[in-house]
C-alpha cells in the first residue's frame, strides 16, 4: 500500500523540520565548542563560553535576518543627469529551491537521524532560515547556561 499524497507531504514536512532542528543544534554546538575553546585559552571557562554564545548568537540572528529579506521588486539607477530612475525588476528565472550543499550542511547530514531520512538539497529549508533557528538555539543555550546551570559572570 503506497502512502497517500497528504501522508507523503506530511512526511516531507516532518523531514524538513528534523533537518532544520538538527542543523540549528549543530550550529549551537559549534558555537558552544568555540566558546569553550576561547574560554580555555583566555580564561573564564564556561562564563566566557556563555558570553561568546550570546554575542555570536546575536550576530547570527542579525546575519540570518538580513539574509531572509526578500529582493525588492524594483531597481534604482542613477542617470548621467543625476536623476534617480526606478525600474521594475523582471523575474530572473532562477528557481528559488535550487540550493547547493555547503560543507557544513554535508557534515550535518551525517548526524543521526538525518542519514536515514535525508532530503536532497533542493527540498530542504533555506540555509538562512536554518541559521536563524541556529541563532535562536545558540541564544537559548546561553540563557540555559546562566539560568539553569548557574554560570554567572
């Protein structure tokens, strides 16, 4: 018995969500590891890691938000007389879902459960959206370090 189209669509959505969550946790884990290394090198241990996570989480949040903005439907050019000319952008013909796989994404694809339920790169959520989720996970991890584990500085 083959799955119905709605079951197939729900399964694809679930795999996209799992891919995004694993990517976000991997980003937060890398930032935490970087924070721990910086904390060991300059001193401060987990306190420094918490601050590194907070600062990099905010920077990732801003970068991902900037990357998520849509292209404007117009283009402005300055003419020789100094006048600003506004023209409507024509569709580029580029397919939005075409995505290349980055080295980081390829590494994340080896983290379970993604090897068992992997999606081709063109079916995954955008890297900008997954980075946005990663920034939220990084900020949440920093918050948990302070409130739950008592890492105060």
